C-alpha cells in the first residue's frame, strides 16, 4: 500500500479545550482528519448520517473523483478497461492488484471453469423457491448456502484457499443466476460448458434450450463483458460497506457477499436499473410519454417520487460509467438492429434533466443505471434480472474490498456510535 502523506494537524476547539487531530492525504490528494482519538479526548462523537463525510478505511483498490467524473480501478481508467479488457481480467486486477499475464489469465479461467458446476443438492434448492421469486432473493440465498457446501474454505489464511474461494464465488454465482432465471420461466436448467468463456457461458446458460441451438452473438458477449466491467467496483458504496461490515465480525466471505447482494437489491442502489425501465414503461402507459409531467413530479417536495437512474452520492458531474453505458447502448442496439421506444424516451428525459435548473443546481446527472437496463433489454435479459447482472459484475469488487479489510492492520469490527435522543431513565409504574 502507498504511504499516505502527513499534512500536520487540524485543531479542534470543543467546550474551551483545543485538541490536535492528525491530517493526512491519500495518493490522489484526498485530505482526511484522523478522528480516532476524538471521543477519548473530548467525550464527543461525530454526527454524519449516511456517512457522507466519513472515510472508513484507507484503500488502494478504486479511485473516484466525483467532481471531475473520474473512476479508476487500481489506477486504470474505466474507459480504458471497458474498451480493452475482458471482465475476468478486470476481476483478476481488482482481486490481485495487477492485470493478469497470459498464463495467469489462463490459470484463472481454468479455475473459473473448474468451479462452475453447482452441487447437485444446491441445485434442488431452486425447486423450493416460488416461480415468482425475485432472482436477487434466490441469488443471496445461494451465496450464503455456499458456506455450508464448502466449509473447508472458511480458512482464508492460505492463498490457495483464497483463490479457490474467489473463483468459486465468481463462477458459481454466475451459474446460480442463470439457473434462477430458468427456474422462473419453468425451463430446464442448462449446465455450464468448459469450452465457453465466462460471459459466453452465462449467455448460453440463460438462452440455450433443449429445442434451440443457441449461438452466442459476439456483439452480445462483448457488451456483457463491458457492462460487467462497469459494475465491477465502486469503492465504499452501500453494498461494499455492508459486505465489509458483515465480514468485520469475522463472518465468512459467502455470508458477507450474500448480505451485499441484499443491499444492492435496493432501488436507491443497484435495484435502480430495474426501476428505470419500469419508470420509463409507466411514463408511456400512464402519462402518454409526457416527460414534463414526470420532471415536475420529481421536483415536487410533497411527492416521494424520484427519477430513477438520476443522481449520485459521489458524482457531482456526469457519471463516467453512464457515459460509456450510453454510447454502448446506442452501439449495441444499432449492431443488433433493435429499435426500442424506451431509448428515445430515455434520451428525451435525460435532455430535460440536463436543461432543468432543479437538477443543475443539485448536480444531478444520469448515473450508471440510466442506460444499462436499456442495453440488457436489447440483449434479451429480462427486467427482473438486471440487478442480478449488476451483482455478478460487482462480486470481484466485493471480494477485493473484503480481502483488503481482512488484511488492514487498523481493521476492527464495524460498530458506529449514535446520539441517543429517547426518554431518559424512568420507572415502570
Ligand atoms: N430525483 C429527484 N431529486 C433527486 C434525485 C432524483 N433521482 N436524487 C437526488 N435528488 C435531490 C434530493 O431530493 C435532494 O434535494 P434537496 O437538496 O432539495 O433536499 C438533493 O437532490 C440531494 O439528494 P440526496 O438524497 O441528499 O442525495 P444522496 O446522495 O443521499 O442520494 C441517491 C443519492 C443516488 C440515492 C439519489 O440521487 C437517488 O435517490 N437517485 C435515484 C436512485 C438511483 O438512481 N440510484 C442509483 C445510484 S447509481 C448506482 C449505485 O452505485 O448504487
């Protein structure tokens, strides 16, 4: 890990007492005040709902500059990675810190193939879920159940175990995701194939049936690689923080990832990609395509409605992932010869957002989820699988964040404080 720069001290005056708190700076110039001694020195805690100003760790995995719209994994720009890499290489990069050599790529791919099968007993779980079960519920249950099927991998002290665990999760979660889709439409499951690459394998498990000879379209597999790369990590977001919080109690990796999947499901986080499409469909069906009406609703403080796929906690300029996703959406639809009225509507809505003072003054721009769902739709992925796609992409990020947390010499169990505002002591009469 690169050393942080020491910038001297910040002075804080609390009830007449001045204390000094160390100041330091990360490798890209992010300044921080080390408040670890704050409560001991002053008796005060900090109040920061939603952790808007709280740096919970030092990390060398992902860098975001929300003002400039920059996103880098391990120093590599997201555009560069999305353009030139396969998803498995980016997964390797996030987990191991370097892009794989040809040999490392092959070894990693072999491990992914070796671990792609689901235990037969696990496969029977799918039959116990109702057909209408949301695939995110199924995926989360599958993730945590892996710990029961492979308990020997609980020990992360051995590098060998980490590699097995990592590839098991990446590979089996993809298989489980495809199985959950097949189950939801009542089709027989399709087993993974060793002759197919990671993304092609997933597409084959999704779309192959006993009565068709499914051929993976290279346009679709390239798009899937790109989309998964865009999803692969986003530093201390809600789901990554949940993964780390669960892992900080020494719960195993599978349990931690399962919790992360649940966090991602929420519509304010990864679930937004599904909600964007549902919102666009509603605008057509219920409002006759009236974008102005929807914009007014989103601005109305008496209405809880928000524009899905718009706004971000960190990005105060255009989300760099959304830029790639928007261009890709246009390219993929053109290459596949698909025309979708929802894409035109999305573009109209985006133009209205960018031109409106409410959104401008709050720095609200389309985020990654605004255009990704439209691309998944053109690729034939059903709407309720969109967040599952996000989860498959995010697994390497969660794993790398979890592993980094485990190795952090300053790591402790996650346990925020509160400011109690309830009744003071009283007796039961
Ligand atoms: N539509 C209308 N107003 C909005 C929106 C929106 N989508 N997003 C934020 N605002 C307003 C909000 O009402 C507030 O206004 P005011 O200052 O007048 O009270 C202001 O902008 C700041 O919003 P906030 O809720 O304090 O911002 P946050 O950082 O807590 O929330 C967010 C970020 C992503 C949850 C929020 O922008 C949102 O709900 N967006 C829609 C859901 C969405 O697309 N989520 C996917 C995020 S990207 C994928 C991922 O990484 O998770």
